[in-house]
């Protein structure tokens, strides 16, 4: 059964400081990959945490291994722009997501 995870990703060693997201290497392929994950329902929410080098994703998956293997094929993971710091099961206590 799929459950929700809070996933934190952070900038990797090949991130170009001072360059916006859209000017980082392979932006178009990364954006297309992430949009596809959201369209299929794997990524529920996602976006950068302002003022930090981190991104927060809410992901629906069987386990953390599924998350790591799915994100491993992202061009930004393969080329060292993003690293996954943590994937922790998340329980909603306030509010509600659609199934």
C-alpha cells in the first residue's frame, strides 16, 4: 500500500551558485521528468524551500527505496545537481489530500 513521504533534496556539488533554476544544466529535462512524476501521482507537491538550498517533495510511494530508485534517473540526480537528503514517512494530522 502506498503511503506519503516527506522528501528533502538539496543542491549537489555541480550546482552553479548564483544561477537560477532555469539556467542550471539540463533544466528542461529535469522539469519534464518532475512534471511527469507529478502527472502520474508519484509527486503530490513539490517546490524549493525559500532561503535554503533544499527542495521539499511530498511523494506517494510504497517505501523509501522506491523513492530513491525513481529519483535516481532524474538528470539532475545523475549529473550531481540534486541529492536526496531524506525520505521520511509522513502522516497528515491537519487537512486532507484527495485520494
